[in-house]
DNA sequence: GATTTTTCATTTGTCAGACATTTAATTGTC
DNA sequence: GACAATTAAATGTCTGACAAATGAAAAATC
């Protein structure tokens, strides 16, 4: 029988130790870690092992390294962009690898997105409304590929989320919206279905302008229902193929 | 002036190449990567460099490695647990490192949590309601430390989120709820404020039992307002100290 | 012939030492 | 004082080696 619980390697152990130093605040943003040689001495391992540990942390954007004299590994300031990129990667993989039902993923995504409607109606800016209108223009263009349509759809919804004027909210929602893109890309959008979606997008923008949160919410509910319908028809077509 | 845009290292480049192989589906879950020696030959680098690249991917749970003959690096099946753990780490760091206003973080957290009230009211199970009651018991215990109170609070809200019966939703919300814990830990809960919170928890459970989504939502709104009040008083006390 | 034991090849984990490259501070020169 | 050369410290990479784990095949045993 396979054990499958292999003892953590030295590099993993060291990485965990440094990680908790950072997470628990013993190392602060901008602090410099000891040099690789010093870390190797401290932990009684070779420099190669320390380097593997540091690469693990770098992969999580916990540290950044600089070369040269007075270079080294520094506790990284995690920007919204980096955090979002990581979250999107993780969420996308989770959806892709776990055979999540399209309906379940869709339900979650729209539930989350609807959580920002009242704030968005309250705080929407003209700049963001314009951005949304621009995306609607793109979506209306004839000859647009399905993938480009999806990409613009994501951009539209990201702008909608940004209307809530809360960076933390935008960060969380970016993960759920963008992670859906691969699933959405499986759908073929007919001219008919595109028109339907664009109509809903138009009404969302209009309702936001009027600061009518209830109507925005209703439109999103319709969009969810319609998207699930589209997804199911695709799955049905697959099954009978 | 510092350049700050250092060219990506070889190990980072190789990691990116393999990562896109996985993300774009050229490597599937369970597939075995070539051995480190083979990868080194393929990319024309040393084994040490390949290993650093693989450790980066392992840190993101994209691959897992097994020792021994017929061992190697395998494309990992990303479980909900692993994904959630990563998301919580990222979110916690983001909140901790970016001097997010307590109010902004709180607003985002409750907006997201309220997105699951209608599903939760519809699908709540007796088992989860019992779990929530159990946490209320814990929270009512005299002599409980603030940290233990917070931990139980997180457990309560996780159960609430799980009531929605949507794994994807639970995954996303876990990040926003758990990442708040360090911020919540800064708050000192008086007996008075604990009683207030526990009352709201009780009414949430009662409303869920009655499948009364509107009342749950109202209680969460109150909880949000009260939490923000508590947070602000802490900040004020800090400022005048 | 079936079962157990041993051997063996493969692969990751770790180490030691070396050299290349980058970078900021120092020193030297005019 | 300004500019150029030197130097020291640090990461990035390579090489070669050995240890440890592990499954498969071969050998020994019954």
C-alpha cells in the first residue's frame, strides 16, 4: 500500500517556517531576510535547499529577490494585482479540475456578483458607466469571435463590480468572475443569444445610472437564468453528439 | 534610479512554461512530468534550476512530487481544501499588508456573506443549524478569550455560508471571512458586545430555521453595522493613546 | 508452481564547491 | 567636486556526487 503521506522535505519545512514569520508579523513588509548563505547556516542545510524554500515563497509572492550587493530576499508588498492574479489562477484551476457543474459555478458567481449591486448603484461613477457602455459596443460588433465576446463580457462585469467602490470586494469578485471564463468559452453564442445578453447589459447600465439597485439585481438574476439555460443546452448537445 | 524590472530568472521562465502547459490543458490531472534530468536536458539548464522551477509550481499546489522509481512530478488534483488554504493565505496577507481600512474590509466581507442568505434559507440543513447552535454555546461560555471568541465566530459564519449548499460559494466566502480574523482579533469584546453579537447569531439561526431570508439579511446588516462600530471605537482608542 | 526475498534501476532529496552576474559602496584620479 | 575604476556582497547557475525511497524484476525458497 502506498503511504501517500510523505514527510515534508527540508525545503518545505524551511519555507513554512519563514512563511509563518511573515504571516504572523515577525517579519514586516520590506524587511530583508538573511542572505542565502546565512539562512543555510542557521537551518543547518545547504544553500540549494534554502534556495528551493525561497522559490516556494516567491511563487506565492510572499518575497521578492534582488541581485547584487545589498540585494537579497525582501518581504514583498502584496499588491492587489498580484493577489488577484493568484486568486484567479487558483479559482480557475479549481473550477477546471473538479468537474464542477456549470450550474453550481454559475450560481455561485452570480450570487457573489449580486452582492455588490446596492453598493454599485449607490457609488457608480460616470467613468465606469462609460467603460461598461464601451464594452457593450464591442459586444455588438458583428463578426466578433465567441472568445472575444466572453472577454468583453468579463470586462463588463468587472467594471460593474468596480462600481461598488470597494477594492476588497473587487478583489474577491474578480476571482469568481474571471475563473468562469474558461467555462463560458465552451458556450457558442448565437446572434440571438448575444442580442439577449446585450439587452440585459444595456438595462443594467441604465439602472445603475438611475441608481436603481433593485432593477440591477433583477437584470442580473435574468442573466444568470439565461446563462444557465445556454450552458445546459451546450451540455445537452454534447451528450447527444 | 533602481530598475526594479529584473529579467525573469531561468527557473521562473521554466516554471511559467510548465504552468501554462497545465493551465491550458496540455498537461492533465495525474499526468507525469518528465524527470528532472530530462527536463534539464529539454530546457538546456542544470537540474538545480529545474528543481527550483518545480518547487515554485509545488508551492501553488499545481504539482506534487513522489520519490522513488516511477516517482516524479505529477499534475496535482487541486482539492477544495488546498484551494481554500491558498486563498485564505493570499487574502489574509492582502488585508494585512495594505493598510486596508477596517470599514472597507468589513463592508466587503458582509456584502459577500449576505449574497448567500437566500440560498442558505432555502437549503439549510438541521446538521448545519446544530453546528451553528453549538458555536453559539461556545461563544456564551464565561471566561472565553477574545481570540477563542473570534475563532468560534468564524466557525459560525462558515457554517452559515455552507448552508447555501454550494461548494464554490463556500470556497470564495471562506477567503473573505477567514481573512478578516486577524483584523477582528484586534477588537476587545466586552461582555456587553458579546451579548449583542450572540443575540444576533441566535436570531440568524432562528430565521434560517424558518427559512426567512429577509430577516437573516437584516440581522447580518445589523451585525455589520455593529462590527464597524466596535472597530471604530478600537481605532479611536488607539489614536488617543 | 507459488510465494517470499533480494537485488536493482530510477528518481527525488540533499550537499559541497565553483563560477558568472549584478549592484551599490568605496576608492582613486583628474 | 565630478567621474571612472575597483571591490565586496549577494543572487543565479552549473557540475558532480551521494543518500533515500520505491516499485519492478530477478532470484531464492518452499
